[in-house]
C-alpha cells in the first residue's frame, strides 16, 4: 500500500515549513513531486505546459519548499496516484472516468490526497458529472472567503483572482468536503493556470501573474499541511 509513502513526503514538507529550512534548487534530492492528471474523453489534459513548473518554482522560493522542478503525469486509474500529495487537473473539453478510475480517485482523496481542478474554460459541464461518479453523495459547494485556503501565506479576502475574462462572470472556488476536509478544490471562471504560464504565452500583466501564482501557492500549501 502506497499511503505511508504519501504521508512521509508530506511530513517532510511540513517539517521544512515549521523549521524554516531553505532547500535550494541545487539540492540533489527533492522531498516530493506533484502531478498533472491524465484523463480520458478527448479533453486536453495536457494544457498549460509551463504552468506547473512555474508554480513549483514559485513555491520553492516563497514557501521554502523542496518540490521536484518538473511535475509527473499520472493517469486517473493508476495506483501511482497515491504517490503524489497534490494532483492538478485542467483542460477545456470532455472528461470521462470509468468506474475503476472513479474508485481509484476516491481512494486517493479519502486517503489524504488533494485534487485541484482548474477550468481552462469549457471543462465545467463535464467535470461536474464525472466527479459525481467519484463522490455520488456530495455536491460541489462554494468555498467561503474565510476558508483557510484563502489565508495561507498570501491573503485573498475576496476569493480567487480573475486572470482572464470569458463570460463576464466572477471567479468562484468550489469544493468537495469529505469528513470535514476539503479534498478537491475546483477553480472556475478564473483561468488560474493560465496565470501560472510563462509571461509570453498570454501576455498577462505581471501583477495578474503574481496574484495567480500566490493563489496557487496557497492551494498547494493548504493541500500539504492541512490534515484531519
């Protein structure tokens, strides 16, 4: 069973934060990796190629973390999912989870794992249906602005930053709560991952990119340090 390994790498990260240890990019070994979720259905799970490396770099600098600089890619149904304390999912289009994949994702999330879903515009109608396979007993609920995920190192009193406009809707953060713990955080109408990309990809103002990276760091810090 891989869950003890998952607990171990997370404990290392927490210890680094508590002791204030700085582990620079020159370190030969990293405490853990984070992963991007590969799913079926035809949606572009591989979108935003530069986003996670940039977020990792930002977290290593700002949180004194020691995350491997390149993310892994893990399939929804793969047992290796339980090796990663934080998994990121994005895309514009269709998502399909088989029953076995949904069960594997449920096992991961109920064992202490954390899934961040970022709607890259167009994902919403698909991901809501598929997450019902994972947690048929739960609905996505809007996460209130006073939740700890908005109050990690960086403070977001008004919730998620707005990176790109699509439908002139406000950004919203939705969550799935299991046994009192936020196990899945779904960022909607924000394009947060686009804000993590290299500056030249979208030509966003630097202050917008910084806000996106800070919110991403909050999500990662919350996922790695809050356990019940």
